[in-house]
């Protein structure tokens, strides 16, 4: 199944990136896939990598982490802490991409989930400390990686809805 939904990315301010994507699945299932680290192995990986280790649950103060094998590009580690979790509605976490030059620029991701007629819209506002960090993230190839991961999530959801 190929989705007709595509990732949209905008830059609402000098420090923010907004990702918006629709999924043909119930809101609670989409939320669980984002918030529960045990599902990440099924869809995170930017289209050419795979998650080798992942943990985390949607509870305030809980740490989360995933490690990815990105083939020729090496291994990467992302981690942070859950700041807010309202089941099916909102998930907020810190996000640190542990690679040289940007690991010191933690961001805060706020994901919201709205369902209408069986289609869930996810909006993820990524807030950086400054424009340099935002631009570094935006110019890192994140658009292609996020789009490929969300396409994989779409396939996973179609099998589990």
C-alpha cells in the first residue's frame, strides 16, 4: 500500500521546525508508535538504516533512546527524556542527536495527534535554542530521513490497524 499522504515541513520561526503528516490509522495507535520505544524498530531508520536498540515509554521523566545502524554512514544514537505525555493527544520530549557538532544542541519536540474520519494528523513542533541549531538540523537531510521513516510507519500502521 502506498500512502497519498506526504510529509510537510515548515519553518514557523528562527528556532522552530514544524513537521506535519497524516496517517490512515486511529489516533491512539499512531500515538503509541511515536511514544513507545518498542515500536521504533518497525519504522525508524530514515529509509536505509535500522534500529538496533530502542527503549522508552510515555511517562514523565522517563528516559528514551534509540540506536541506529545507518550502513555506510555509521551508527547513530538519539536520546532524551519524556517531559509530557497525554495518551493519544500530546507527547513532549527532549531530543539529542549524539553526533559531533550538534550533540550539544538539544531540542524539544512537541507532538500532537488529532483524528478525523479515521485519519490522524500528527504535528511535531521542534524547538531549538537558536537559529544556528535549527538551521543545522534542517540542513542535515532530516527532511528525506523523516519522510522515509514516516512512510515506513504508514506501512506498519496499515498492517496493525
